[in-house]
C-alpha cells in the first residue's frame, strides 16, 4: 500500500519533491539460494524514479532480515527477547542454559542470524517450559545458581499456568491466529463448538479436556484459570509466545473443523454464543437440578456432546458453513 505526503531531495529532478513509499519485489541470492523479498522503495511523484531518503536503508535491512528468517523458519530477535523475559534470564545465562557459547545470544540480539539447529532449540524452549527446564538441568553446572534458580522457578510457574494438553494449546493458538482478539467468554464457547464439530465431522474429540456446565455455558476450567492470569490482551503478553507456532501441528481435518466454527460461530460475541449453548441439550442435561444462578462444576459428558452434534449434523450438514449458519439462525429464533 502506497504512502504519500512526504518530501525529500530528488537527484533526478534536482529539487525537493514529494515521494510515495511503495513495495517492490526484489530477487536476492543468499547462500546460493534465490529468494524474493518485498522491500520498501521511495518513488518520486514527479519523475517516477527511486529516491534515497533517510532511514530507508535501515528499513530495507530489517525487511530483508525478517523475511529471510520467515523463509527459513529462523527465530527473530523479538522471539529471543521474549525467551529472556518469560524465563527471567539474562543473555549469557540463557546462552549457557541452551548449550551455546556464552556470547551467542548477545550476537543474535545484535543481528547475527542463528543456524537452523540453534534456532530450533530456541523456538522449542519458547513454546515448551518443560523443554526449557530440561535444558537448564542439563547445563546446571555452567550457570550461576541465582540465575539457574530464577529461571527454573519461572519455567515451573509457566508449566503450571499452561497445564492444558498440547492439542488444546494448538487449537487456542489457531483460533487467535484466525480471529485476533478473543474474549475469554467467547474462547470458551468456541472451544466447546469446536469439540462438537470435531465429533460431527471426524467422529472423535479434538482434545481430551472435559468442560463443565457453568452458569454462563460450557467452560474448560484449565483454560479459564490460564487466561485469568493474563491481565491484558493475551497476545500482548510475552508469555503468549508459548502458543505461537503450535498451530502448525494441527492436521488438515482438524483445521477444517476449526475453520468451519471460526467462520460461523466466530462472527458472534460471547453473550450470543452463551445463548446458543443454553439452548443445547448437553449443557441443559448437566445443569438439571441447578438454579440459574447457582455455580456448578458438573461435567458435560463427551458422549453427550458427541450424540448431540452427530444428530444435528445429520439434520443440518455441519460439513458446510451454510448448514452451521442455518443451525445458528434456528437456535437463536
């Protein structure tokens, strides 16, 4: 997208002219491999030639760096900074904990690109507190006791916080990737619908956590506890990095089920989704005997979710968005 309204000296026009920032593709060879990079150029509005403006070279270097790392699956500087933040560990201790040389992380932070092997180690540490603890234990003798104890405590706290299954983390990560900001109430209901959709399409659960019949609809208690600890938007919290990257491990059939839910149920807010669950048999059966305002930790049996969504799939065809939208429309009337 072009950006206008700025001016600088054009060496072709030989005077101050306005210019427009545009994206252009550039083919560049890196380590005997050819890559196409989308970089920013400044184009003179008068003559159409490229201009050299202050700060553009630095911007291009960042663009090349970010895109090359994305091509090769290499962690970014931001990823490494998050790694230090969530485990409360400095550059040198982190290098030693991961089995690198003492100044390796410092070099990466200054712009040196890691090898794929070292990048994979850092990415795994970023997404798995258990793996980070393992690396800390392996390299305990190389790290000062104060730094070691602080990092182990941080990793243990993260393990407790992210106590759900890997599959649940992958699903949550993918939902956030598709929708951006998601309220805790909305997330809980989408997870329940995804579980139902998985039974309808694939005949099996998406994940093995059980939900409970709370006053405001189905709730996965482990997910509730996890997101209660995030004070602000989870995506802006460094700890949210644990979710990132995990969605790649979902199968095509799992992604399809989630996409169908996101594209239909996901267009509604949490309160509307709550209304839908309140009209469904699994929640009603589990809430039987409880007053409207009395909390309940009564589980919603998976077999009830499976039975209900299998029956509704036969009636509406949940393999298509049209069928899900018709179901939602009918249940809200």
